[in-house]
C-alpha cells in the first residue's frame, strides 16, 4: 500500500503542475481528477515494466546514465582552413537595475534575452485575461459604431493591440472575432438597429488585421535580413514585439556607425572595430552594406513611416517607446550632419506618423536654451591671450642685455683706454667689429695675445651674427616619418567646461553638471566606458531628476508625459467598472 500511496501523491503533484495557473479554480478542480487518473495509470505501467526486467548478475556492470555530450568534430583535413566558430549564444547584456527606473539612456534592451522573453510572456498572459472582456450587445454596438460618426480602427474594434496587450496573432484575431460575433449577430439582437452595421464592421476589421499581420511580418524579415539575421517562427507568431525591437536595433546600429557629435578619427575607427565585434547585439551586420542600404536607398527609411512600425510602436511598453523617439531624432540629426543640414523627403512623413517626435524636439530645445542662457548672471571677462614675441624683438632684447652686461663688467674692472685727463674710455664691446686687429692693438689683462685673441674674436663675431639677424629662421625642423595626431593646446579645464567652442558660455546650473560629467566620464582617446556602466547610469538618473524638478514648474511640463512610467491595470482602461457591474 505504501508504494500505491507514493504513486498517487506523485500523480497528484504532476496533475497540478500540468494545468496552467491562469485557469479558474473551479475549472482546475474539475479537470484534475481525470488528469491524475491518466498519470497514475502511466506510472503503474512503468512500475510493472521495470519489475519484469531481469535483475543484473553479480559482478556485472550496471549501466549508469551519462550526460549527453556534443559530438567531437574531426579535425579539418590538411590544406583546408578551420571551420568558422559557432554563432554566439543568445544571452542578455548585463545591466544593473536602478531603483525607480525602467530603462536608462541607450540601454540595449533589444539584445537582452530575458527582457524579450518577459515581453512575450506578458503578451500571452494578457490575452488569457482578455477572454472575459466582452460587454453587453448594446454597449458593444455603440462602441463599434459611434453615434458621432467616428470610424473606429480595426484594432479598437476587436480590442486587439495597444500597450495593454502588447501584440496579437491569427489565433487572437479569430478568438476575438468569434466572441464578438456571437454577441453582435443580428439574429440574436433584432431590437438593435445598428447590429447589422456593427457585425459588418467587425468582419472588415478582422480582415484588416490579418492583412496588417502579413505586412508586419514582411517588415520584420526585411529589417532582420539587412543586419544579417533570420526571423524565427517565434518572432513571426506575434510579430509586433519583435518588429519594434528590431526597428530599435537598426536605429541603434545606424547611429553607432555614423557617430554623433564631434568625434575624432581615432575614436571613430575604434567605434567601428567595437561595432564589428558586437555580434550579440547586431547579428552579423556588415557596416558598409548597412550604410549603403540606409543612405543610398529609401526602402528602410520609408518603413519607419509605415503603418506596421506605428502599430508595433503602439503595442510596445511606454519606456521603450520613449527610447525609440530619441533614436529617431538622433538618426535625423546624424543624417543632417552628414549631408550639410539636408535630410531626405521621408523624414517629414515619419514626423507625421510619429507626432510625438515634435514634443521631444521641443523639450530638447528648451533644455538646450537653459544650458546656454546666462541671463541674470555676472559677466565674466574673457581671458586675454598672451602676446607672442617675434623673433626680432627677442634678438633685440638679448642684444641689449648682453651689451649692458659687458659695460657693467668693464666698469667694475676699470678697463678701457686711458684719456689725457687720466680718465678711462670704457669699451662698449662694439668698436672691434670694424677693426679686426683690435685685439692685437689693445692687449688687455686676461685676454692675452695670439691664439687666445683670435678665438675670442671669432666668438664675438658668431655671437653678433646669431642675435642681431632676425631674418634667418634657423634650421628647418625635419618632417616626421609618421603623421602624428595633433596635440591639443593646453586649456584651463574650467574654461573648457564653461565655454562652447562657438563662443557661448554655459550657465551656472549647466557648469555644475558638466563638471560632474568631466569627473565621471574618462578623457582622452584611449579611455572609454560602456553604456551600461553603473556610475554613468546613476549620473544620468540624477541629471534627469534635476531636469524634471525644473520642468514641472514651466510650460514644458506637458512634454514630460513621454517619459513618465505608465502603470496600467484594469482601472486604467475602465475594465473594473464593467466587471463589477456584472
């Protein structure tokens, strides 16, 4: 009896795990006995089969389970190159989460396998909860055919799409149509005048959504294929989440290759090498191919102005939508910089498809104006540049210094030609220039005669030719064999932080944050930090909190709605009232 009790207990546990947790409790209690009975019969059959097997003889080796190992590949034959390495595993990019922040800056969420899996699971859970949300026929008819003449979108008719669901597929469309058509069928609602029109609109909406699914899958295959990847069946089942993630990945790749701001050639070359090695984030993307497809053709850019991308955007969480808008704006600015403030004609269409970009640009312009607005602050005098001395002025200064030193030395020693009145005529060191025999005619104490006098004469002549001739530039510097990067002119760090190269001066608030950035971010060509660095993310969090505290008291407060977290529940969409009324 003990063995049978153990088998029953094991069957009970397996039956409870087999049923989904989202199933109502009453349905679970009704289904568990039948599932438990089937599992119990299978366990008993396995027990009888194991008991009928002959026992191994004494001394015989009992086979043990050995974990399966990957087959060993034979070495390549001589003369052939080794096989390419296997593709990288789909692992997430490690990011330290900050309290109160859903996403920070350029966080590569599209390359995080855990986040992508969680999004897909949330979509499936949302559709399970959605199955009971069908209102009374009269309410549904008024909703589908509004009395004010508005035309409801296909997704709104079937209650599919939007951030509260996150995506849909053919099975979701079929289920929503089946549930609503039962409630709105004209034969069941003869007293409703608009039941026929609502039923007709329901059929049209389901067909529109099926066509939209095919367009979204084609767009997903195009974007993934440009970056060297392949769309999987799991991505194509409910394509909205995958399409939005790959659209963000493509924009991030374009901005990373083109680079933004004033980037030196050294840093740009290093960024391209890093991009080529980032296979986990951008598949096996080839930079030249991607740049050719993006800038020389228009099919990729036109895709961002299409309905499939907008539908995927509406189905995405709010935090990822804010990052998408920033990426779009950065891509537009990078293109304008690349083509001398000119952009292609597809960008106005993108602005019409995503009017939220206008709000983000106005918020960015307001922050930019605040950074360089020094109204009310005391004026700071510009530092005076030191006057560079010319070669002629340097030679004159040294010649005068040498003459004064010689006269002072002769005066102290009392040397010179004696006049008739007993005084000495001081030698200023210049008379001997025209008289080459001056040293022989005027033997002076320590100078001596002969070779010593000749050597001093040559020394003075060389000194005179060196410091009195300003037209001679001296020996030319030898040209370096390798072109070295230009060395930056030494500048005051405080002046670099507070001044813009074009002459603007940052305000006190901006100087404080620019100093913090200079303290945390590395400087120089040989130093860099990743986007996921914890200190950089903390700095961005504190800066954003400071901006929000300032913007809340100004007219740009309404723009902050793009970046506020959206905590959605049944009350957000008005479902709690309908459920309680039933």
